[in-house]
C-alpha cells in the first residue's frame, strides 16, 4: 500500500514509518525541517515538505494514496491548544477532501474520560467536553460520509524512557516546582501503552480496516493510578511527593493540566486485541518511568 503519514518524524510517526516500510509498504512522510528530510531518506521513505497549517501541502501529499495516517499535532505550546485543535480539524478536512471512496483515513484521538468509574470502550462515543477542544473524531465523520474508510485510533499515555504523553508535562512541572504532585487521593487512573506497540497497532489498522468507521484503543494498561506515577517521578527527581486538593489543581498544574490531572481516564482494548490480533509486549509505564534519565 502507498501510505501518507503526517507527523512522520514525530514520537509515534518515527516508529510507524519504520514499521510500515519493514512490512513492505511505500511511505510518503510529511516533514517541515531539513533534519526531518534526512531522517525520512535514511529509512527509505518518500519525503513530502509541508506542515499542518499548509493545507495545500496536505492535499498534495494525500493525493493518490491508498491510506493516510494523521499523527501530526502541535504539542509544543499548550497556551495555543484551542488553535492547535482547530488546525487539526482543518487538516483532517483537507486530507479527506482528496481521498477517493474506498481509500482509508486513519485519525488520532484520545481515550479520554468517561462517566465516573467507567472504563472507556471502543464502542463508546467520542468525548465531548468544553475543557478539551480537540474534535478529530467528529471532523473525520464527515470524511467517512463520502465513502472513505475511516479508522480512529484512540491513544492513552504513550511512553518509552524519553516521553510519556501527558506525564512528560507532569515531570516538567515537578522539576520546576520541586514537588511531584497528584490530586486528592491519586486513585484516578490514566490508560497507557508502550511506543513500539502503539506503532504496531497503527500498522495493523492500516492493513485491516474496512468500510465504514472502525475505532481502536491502543491500550496496554487499563489504568495507572496518578499517585503511582507521582511517586515514581518523585523518586526519579529526588523531590517530595504531595497530594494537591482538587480546588488547588489548576493553581499548581495550570488550566489544562489542572483539569487533566484530576481526570479518571482508564480504557479497555479487549475488542481491539481480538479484532486485530494485537498483543502489546512492551514495558509498563511505571517501568519506563523508573528507567528514564531524569538528569
């Protein structure tokens, strides 16, 4: 298959491009930098220059492809999160506009929170919260309506010993403030999965997704308690571990992370595993957090 990957030199994209090429697929990767050009050339991918805001580059990159995987999202500046979410929606619309009926669009979403105590399943609808402006699933539904096959991959906290999704920002906050904090009793959970297993799931989704809309959960661990995460980070940074009352969460973590750090976001991947034959084998989040270099 000919596959166009946005975010091709990013955290997940780097692994996915290698996985796809290793399985015999032809990959065209989007990059905005000279370093990205060299990275893609080394692994044998076709280079396509552009970025998430350059909609013409997205349309030309997706033209003639059998599948498009949208992994690009600007995580660098959370003060512009709402604008970044808007850019993502426009990118999905642009990519979908040039895909022919019967071709595949793979979009990236998040497991997100469910009802209190509920473990999110693949059959659950997309989350819809004013605190979370990202709407990739909703944007992609319009693309599916014109006959394009749609696969939604909901991510948990994706980790290795370098990055860990939202936990990476929690580590930065702990380093800046000199304490590793959790909210309340810290029993709220975040689903997690190791990087290489997540990249493998994307490849299986590219190869296996059929007509209509299919939702997958890239979840290895159903839920890791935030207190366990904070305690592991505290040991790594050699800083105290403390509980923050819910009403002080935004003050400590900031607007976005104050909300996220209070959320219970467990997820199940039972259906995904059965459907794709996906069996993650990598380390758990706490193991990766324990083995990362904090200094």
